[in-house]
């Protein structure tokens, strides 16, 4: 079984979806230390594939032959517009498909949650060839269709409306950087298509209290105007919830904790600086009530300049 970023990441989408069911990708957007220049609009498609066979039922790692391999494909359109060089607005709209290779459960597909963020850089300080900067990110995600949340691990989402706040700190020396962030996400309660359910006690209602989520992210690597290569560690903790009972289905309000490691890159084409290519992958190394997912993503982005100004040399942290 698997349970449905985030993520979203992420959290409009997030690794939570990769580890549980639908996976959302965050590629040089709301989790990094890169800002879009004023009046520039970066937009493009991203594809993500994640799958798992083993999962954690509480703290017990196991497999389920009635599920086989559970996979999720996510097709997203992501964008970032520079209101100013220090204030950006971002969005992500994913279409998700799930599948299990064994058993009788059928996969689901459809549009998931629209994610919107405001990203602000209130502080930046240079010392010689090093730069320290702080960012604040506020976001909201909400379902765009009436998809079913109570069908894990094959649901395409959890159907809650999420409000998130994130603080990012970035330090760069020459072409090398380290970025750390912490995110708190408040999730609204949801309604499911049954009048009673059991968690650790009986509930005679169709309303489900959804626990909030905290996510910590550390990334480090090499960053220039034309190439970014980074390693990433993500830790997610659900602030409440309960464990999956032995041989039971997962439930939307389960505790879903995980640690994932990964790597990613962004390459800007020198002969066409408006065009960039991204790619990477993540693997869940530890968890609780999540699938041990491995996921890969790739995408293409193009920058439209609405200022009609001539390009000048750019800071590698501003695309």
C-alpha cells in the first residue's frame, strides 16, 4: 500500500505523493533559492514516474502480493512569473495516473490539485565571492476535480485544501551552494463517501480530521548561470495521525513519515538561453506508512520576457 507531496511538492504537490501514490515534482521552483527576473515568465511541462513494491505498515516493512508494483505517472504544467526580481508567483497543475500490477484494485486518473505560491526574497548580502540570502514562501493548493481520496494507495490525491509557509536560507561561495528550508502545511478536513470509519477508534461521520505536515529540505551542489547540479535530502513528518493496522488499507489521515535522498540538475542551453532542461530522481530510504518509492522526473522550460528589454549579464541565482 502507498499513501498520497505535498507536496506538493508540494505541498502542491511532494515526495509524499511519490512515496505513497501520485508524485509531485519540485524542480527549481518553490523549494530552491532561485528567483525569476522582473517581467519574465518561465513555463513548461514536467513528467514524473514513481513506483514501489515494498512499504511500511507502521514501522513494519513488507510487501503485498495483491498489489504488486504500484506506480504513479504525473504530467504537470509548472510556471514562475517575476512580479519583481524579489517577488515571484508560481503555479503547478498536475494530471495523475495510478496503477497496480496485481490484484483487483484498478488505478485512477485525473486532474489533481492546483498549487499557487508567492516567493519573496527579503534579504541578500554579498561578502566577496559569497552570498547569503533568505526567502519566504507562502502557498495554497486545492482540488480541481471531485476525485476520490478514500481509495489508497491508488487515489490521485488526498482532496484537502492546504496552506503552507516556508523559510529558505541559501549560502553560495563561488559556484558552490547549500540551501536549507523548513515548511509547515496546514490541511483542512475532508469528507469521504461513507458514513463511518475506524482509525484507532470508531467515527460515526463522513468527516476526516487531517493532520498537518512539517517538511525539512537540505540541498547542496554546484550552481552557475548555465548549470545547476545538486544533491537533496528531504524529511517529512506528519503531525498526528495513526498507523495502518495489520493487513488493512491505508487511510487519508494516516501518519505518513519519510526520509528521501535524491539528485537533480538544470541545464540552460547556451545557444538559446531562454530554454532549459531539468531532470533528477529521488528514493525513499526510511518511512512509516509510506511506500519505498523510487521516482524520476524530467522537464523542459522556456522563459518569455515581457519587458522587451535587452538582456544583460545575470546573476546565476536569477533566471
